[in-house]
C-alpha cells in the first residue's frame, strides 16, 4: 500500500512538468516563469535524488531524476531567454 501511494505521488509530481515544458517548447519562451523559483526547485529536486540514494529508495531516485530532467528542460528555455538580444534571433520573424 505504501509503495502504491509513493508511486502515485511520484507519477503526479513528475508529469506535472510536462505541460509547462510543452508550452516552452511550442512557444520557445519561458518569459512568465520565475527563474529564482525554478533554480530553488531544481536544487530541492536534486537534493531529493541524493536523499533517495542515501535511503536506497529507488522510487525517490527515479521520480526525482525524471523530474530534474524535465525541470532542466524548462530552465534551458528560461536561461536561453536571458541571453540577451542574440537569443531573440532564434525566434520566428512574426514574433520579433
């Protein structure tokens, strides 16, 4: 029972990143997202991975590793935007 609850929680928290990452991918933008929040969240998720290893809990390790990968995708779009004017050149002409 406990494992099932953990798996369900891991599934929900991991897939929660998909809609935001999909939006960033489609729009090539992460302008409305808080960089500080995502950096702190990334640190927290990475720490959960370390904790999972220390506890020997494969569910924590896998779920948070997947979450971290998705979060890094979102951070990629956010940091690419902060690059300045040269990063805007990759936008389609209709959005310049």
